[in-house]
C-alpha cells in the first residue's frame, strides 16, 4: 500500500480542534481553504489571524511529490542536508523525460536507454532516503497522486505547477520550487503568503457534450491567465457535488493556467466513491467521521460574497463546450463560434492531430467518454481526418482501459497509444508528420497551449478542449466542426451525426493493474550508495557553497547590469537546457544569457573588466571566478519574477556572484538567493541604479555588522577614480543571516544536524 493511513489519521485527529480555534480567532465561519490552511500551521494550534494576501505564514505540509525533471536538483540538494531520511512522505515520478514517437513500448524502451542515468540516480536516491519511486511508464505524477496519495483536507506541495490537480480530492496542493521542497524534506516549515480566496459557485448539472473541462475553460476565459494570482479558488454548490472526483481534478489542474495558488473542492460522495474505487476504504471511512471539517461552513456557501474576495457563478446546465486557444489557455470560445473566429484570424481550419491525455484529462471517465465518440466513428463508418494520440494517465488506468476494451477502440481508429507519461504535453513529441515550422492546427485535452509547447513549432496553433470534444474534432478534421449541430459524410457517402458522449465515472469491474510501477524504499537506506559518474554531463553531485569568511567583501566586480525585465527564464533558460537540470556546472552555461546588458542593450554580451573584452555572461563570470574575484549583478524592478526554480539562484552563486542588487525583487527569487547564501539587496534610493557604470568595483563597508533591519553600505568605485556610496536595503532576519554566514541554508541544516 502506497499511502500512509496513520499519517492521515494524525492529521484528522487535530483538525477539528484547530479549525474551531481558527473560527474563534477570526470570529467568522470558515471556507474549506481556510480550514486546511489553519489546520496545517507549522506552529500547530492557531494563535493569530492571518491577513489574506499579506501575511507570510509557515505551514507543515503532509506530503511532497517531485517529477523527474525537477527532482534531480531537489534531491541533489537534499543529499547536502545530511539527513538519513526525508522528514515528510515523499514520492518521485518519472514522467517528463519520455518522448512520444512510435508508441508506448518503443518509446519507453528508448527513454530507458537515453535517460537511464537520470532514472537510476533518482531510484537510488529515493531508496536511500525513504522516498517512494514511480518508475518510467508508471504514470503522470498528478494522476498517480490523485489515485494513490491525495486525501480530503490534506496539504501537499510538489515540484511541478500542476500539483494543484490534487484539489480534486479536497486537498490544498501547491506547486513549488525545488528549494522549498528540500526544506520540507529536511523538516523545515514551508512559507506561503496567506492566499486570497475566490469562490466559484456551481449550480445545475453537466449534460450532453459539456464536460468538467469546460468549467475551467470558462473560468479561464473569465479570470484570464493572471486572474487567480495569489488566490485559492474554492468550488462549491450543488453543481460541484454533481461532478466526478477526477472531473474536479481536471478543474483544479487548470487552475494553474489562471495563476491560482491552488484550487479545491469540499469532500463529497463523488470523492468517497473515488477513494473506495482506488482501494482506499480506510481513508473514506476516516474522512466520513470528520466530514464537516472537510468542506466549507454552510454559512460561507450561503453568503459567499461576504466571505470570499471574489465570487463567480456558473450554471453547469447551460454551460457550453469550449475550445480555448490558440497560444493561450484563456482565449475561450464556445465550440459553435470557433469557425468564424478562426477564419477572421486566419487560424488553419484543418486539424492535423487530436491528442488525448496529460495529467489534466486522462482518467477512466475521460477515456470512456472519448472512446464513446471513437466507437461511433467506427460504427458510422467515419474515417478520422486527423491523427490520434493517447497518453493514459497511469498504468492503473491503461491496464483497466485495455481490459475494458477502451484502448482497442482508439487503436481501431488508427490512434497511437503513447506511454503513460507527459509526452506531447511537455514538448516530448517527435511528430510523425514533422512540418518544420509550417502553420498548422492541433487540438488536445492538455492544459497549456503556449507557442512551441507541444512540438517546438511556433506556428502550431494548439486548442484545448475536453477529451470527447478533441475526439469529435479529430474525427471531423475541422476546427469549426460543431458536433452538436453539424453532420459528417461517411465512407458510404451518407450524412451522419455524432451522438452525445457517454461515459462511466469509474470502472464497473473496478480498477486493475499488474505492475503499477511503484518501488517502495527499503527500511534502512544507509548502505545504499548513490552513484553519479564524474563524466556525466547530466548529473553532478553538489559541493557545499563556501561559508562567508567573516570579512567585508571588497573588490567585487560588476558582472552585468540588467536592463528591464529579468525573469527566471532570463537568468536560467529552459528549453534545451532542461537536459542539464541535474548538472549545476553544465546548466550554469546558460546563466543570465537572456538578460539585457544595460550598457549596450545586447543579451549575453558583457565587458570583462580584466581584459576589456566583451563576451558571454557565463564565460566572463568564470574568468572572474578563476581569479578569485567575487561579482555582483545589478537589476531593475521585479527581478527574478517567473518560476520558483532554484537554478536561477544556484547558478550565479556557482559562478561566483555574491550579491544581487536591484530596484525590487520577485519575493520567491529573493528567498532563493538567501537560501543559496547570497546577498539579495535592494537600492534604498532607486535612482542609484543609474549610478552603476560598466567598470565598477564594489566594496562592502559594513557587512561585518550584517543585522536585521540595518541597511548595508556599499562603496562603488568607478573607473575614472570617482566614488559613490550606495545604501542597500535587505529583508534578512536572524536565521537568514545565518544562512549567508554558513554559505547556504543547507549548510546550516547540515551543521545543526551534525550537533
Ligand atoms: Fe506537466 Fe503536462 Fe506532465 Fe501534466 S502532463 S505534469 S502538465 S508536462
């Protein structure tokens, strides 16, 4: 059994008392999100009221999940912490590194060959530190989590944006960067700004062609890709109870596309049915005992405007199926209206591919509804006009779907069944109809449809829809096909119409699986040796960063003064660099190559003060490092916005950058810099940014007195012999100053551990 029922019982044991205390403190009824947040405080029993959108709070999550691309650096860091085991139940899932090409069998074999080094590393680290390991082919992280680990009222974090999928089973589940996950693995709290709350009231019942996916496609259209930022979206109402558990998962999954911290639903009978169907009767029994704590208070749902920061209402009975896109998931269009819009915008009407799967839509219900359309095509002699690809969400689903004849329906229609993995959803797709960069259209049931996301082609117009709508559109081969009103001509020349999809919430004969792909860690992993070859280009064991020598830093050179936007993508690009996510030195060769040099407005072209020559940022940084000269990065506003990836802090640190001095920081990046033992500083006077010149050298005057709330003084020496004194603010507290002194947060954990 993969889940830990004792852990869940412990969570439930204290939940009621903590919720009651929070209700007393806040003096009001609570939403579900508030109940979960207040019952997962690191301090245990709540002692104060937190302000939504303002207070930073330490939480104690119940679980952690990592996927293979992000787990590499997270686990390499955890190895530095000197802990024998992870402090919180953790799993690793191999799903991102498997390319879809010929079909499951061949693709998995190829991935096991090309990425064996990474998979073996993840497996042995997992075994050593008590982490559950899901082999390549076992399934997509979020589908495996909802089938095995998610539980109502729980809190989890995961090193992937779509960790939020577990909200479908009533969790507060949040995607985080590797450094946050490592802290929790090492027993430290997890900090989050107390979120705002958006309530979505669902009334009515889905019918006909409309699916759960259409709820979130509609919500995305209303809120846009930024509308959920810093908020938890809580769904409630009779309509919510009418949705299946995995349908709720789909809705929560795409909450990431509106920028929401996470989304969640209250515990109900659909969740109970799903728990029992996935062999978790114990959890369902325990959840039933504390039902009232696993959903929002009735007063909240009766007067939502009073208790949520924003309320949206959707009537499922009248909701129409949507296709969102292209290039952004919030461009929502009801299916019948897409043709006109496409013609106006010159989007190709011919659809080349229909792809079903991803962590968003690969449940048993999804496959049955899509298969009911596929079967009609066979029965009504319709030959699909587009290619079909299917990625089942997990081996349990694939095995059950094969047993129940669902996969053969798709195969009879000429579909390729890819591995139970991310595949085309993360650009791991070698398209058989390689079109170069030709303009084309695909439809898929995934969550993201940004340019180049699926196949690397900026001219692929990707539209997001429900699996059944994707099936219908792919059969017709036309983006403007409306299965509710349009007919198709079959092989006999007859006009036929597709009937409404039919699906099954859960397999009538239960789920089944031969080998689910799970490897439990051994009890005592102390003798397990984690091997990383010195020759490896993809993995590198980390060396602890050097502690501060206790002296004022002097003679630091300006590495780059970044102009304008400098996001984590500018600091550590993704794309082909993903391959080196587990090798700090190799991935450091992309450090700041996207940042614009303020002096010549070029990217990756900066002055080496030692030679006077211009060159790339990583090479120049390495040249200073070789001479033992520390460097400084200067930046504009909101420096480090974007993702929470810790590489954006670790790489500059690795290349010898000691301080980042900017007008303002994106907070997560600022914290990441602190964790890696760097100085994250802001200009006390923003105009001082303009004083920084290309040949500047920096002396820290009073770093020896580094203390909370006390700005630092920096003497900036210009090449012409003049000097400026700059005051730099910081937000370091005592323990964060300790991180700086020790060289990194991990060094400190290790030191304390050794005591
Ligand atoms: Fe991310 Fe897509 Fe994989 Fe889901 S299926 S985890 S969205 S890459």
